[in-house]
């Protein structure tokens, strides 16, 4: 299942980290999904939203962050177990027990500098691809919190993830950030790029005619695939960034309209992932090559039962392909529970 999502807008402060947090907690507590958050921002914002500062410092001190994983895999070219850098038991929402995080560290900036200096971009991208290919099987959804701008690391996530989701404020500068991102996507298409899962309008002020104009304009461009659900500017979402040592329910953390909006948004995300999977399966089915379909005479020679209707030709191969692309393991069976707790 394609389920890895880079949350990205080249513009800063549009709510990327806050949204990663809120989506992860709602997917876990409300939809019962196993969620991995990969913190790819040197500021470690989402890591700090998911745990106490002392716990984050300890993980950083113990070398259990995304940076430590990448230093080993990319700079030292050594084999490391990705799950050693994944931490469970995070989030202050009492019923969001299936949220996991690969925390970040300020040293990420230095790692990126080394990658560029030593021209290790290829190895970086391969490590990111390898990491996502394993995480994709274990977790229901993987969310990557990208920093603003377009670093070499962000480019790797965008080329290796299945989807990107772009939060934007309904204002001129944030929309320009989306435009830069879209131009970047059009460069070097042969190198691969994540598919647009959707643009999410965040921090919309219902009283503002200007916000409404920008929202309508964004939604009018089909390429944006704007989510129906909009996130309003509310105090509760601003407060959500502050990790509390006292656990609370999902409803207490995201009360009233923001809770309803987050449930609506996460349902839309799951629907879009399922629809993309269905499209992929259908495409795989339609791409069966003629030489893969044995003609009745060949079938008979091979001992297979003959079929009357030509229309049924190829069904065996098609279902074989579909089976071949199904997830190798169900989340939870081999998965997130096996990941080291904090
Ligand atoms: N819907 C919302 N309502 C009110 N405040 C919000 C909302 N979404 C985000 N915020 C606030 O906006 C600020 C920026 O959010 P956040 O840090 O998540 O943005 P970001 O895009 O990750 O920023 P950066 O680019 O620096 O990583 C924070 O103070 C956050 O609490
Ligand atoms: Mg952020």
C-alpha cells in the first residue's frame, strides 16, 4: 500500500508540523491506525510536540534520531536497523498509543552539508528510499514533516515518498510557496516525484473576505486537489503544539469544531489513499502485456484448462499481479509493536 506522505510547502509557518501532529494523533486515536512521524526538520518541532523536552534530549544524546540513522547509513555507509531510531509511547493523547516518531536533531543541518560536500546525494536518496520501503509495510500511514525551503534531504523525501500533502494559509505569500514547489516538481520529471495527495487550506479566518477569495481561487485549480475540509484558525490548534505531561483525550486536545474538522480531514486522507491504491491496482491490471497471456492452444499444451470466452483471457495473470503487489505484512502483525518503545 502506498502510504508515505511528505508534508511540504516551501513557505514557513503555514502549519506543517502542527498538522502532522494533529493528523497523526487523530489517525491513531479515532481511526485506530499505526502512524509513523518522521521529523525531517532540524528544529525538531514535531518531535518536541510529541514528547517532553527531557525525553527528546535523552534520545538525541543517545544517538537515536533520524540524523544518527542517516549519519550511519549515508556518511559511514554502514548497515543499521531503522527501527532502532523509531520511538513509541509518544503523544500526550491517552488514546493515541499507536503514534511513533523518528525524532530529529539540530545536527541535521550539518549532515546535509556533509552530504553536499562529499556529493553523497545518490546514497542519501537510496537510504531514504530504503527506509520508506520498510516503513511502508509496517505502518498504516507514514508522515514526513519537512522544513520550509528545498534542501537535499527534502528533495529525497519528495522523490521517494508516495504522496505530498501541502498545507497553505489562504494568503499571497503561502500561495507563492506552493507555486515554487509546483515549479520544482516539474524539473527533472525523469527523477520521479511524489503524487499530490492534496492542498490543505489551514488557518482560515471565517470572517475574512480575503481568506475566502484565496480559498476559492485555490479550490478552483483542479491541479491543487484541495481537500474539502479546511482547518480554521483556532486557539486549540496553537495550544496543541505544547506537549503536556498530563495525558488527555483526543476530544479534550482538539475540542469542538477543530476536532470535527480533523476527523473530516483524516477521513478524506484515508479515502484518497484507498482511491489511489484502487487506481494503481486497476492500472496494473490493464498493463498486462499480451505475451503474458497464454493463448488457449498454449494453455492446453501447458496442461491448463481451456476457457471459452476470449474476454476471460489473462484473468489469472491479473490476479497474480494484484496478489504480488499486496502488502507483505499487515500493520501490527510484524509491525509497529515490534518497534522499540521509549
Ligand atoms: N489552524 C491553526 N490555528 C491556529 N494556529 C495555528 C494553526 N495551524 C498552525 N498554527 C500555529 O501557527 C504557527 C506555525 O505552525 P507550524 O510551526 O506548525 O508551521 P510550520 O509550517 O511547520 O512552520 P516551519 O515552516 O517553521 O516548520 C504555530 O504557532 C502554530 O501553533
Ligand atoms: Mg514545521
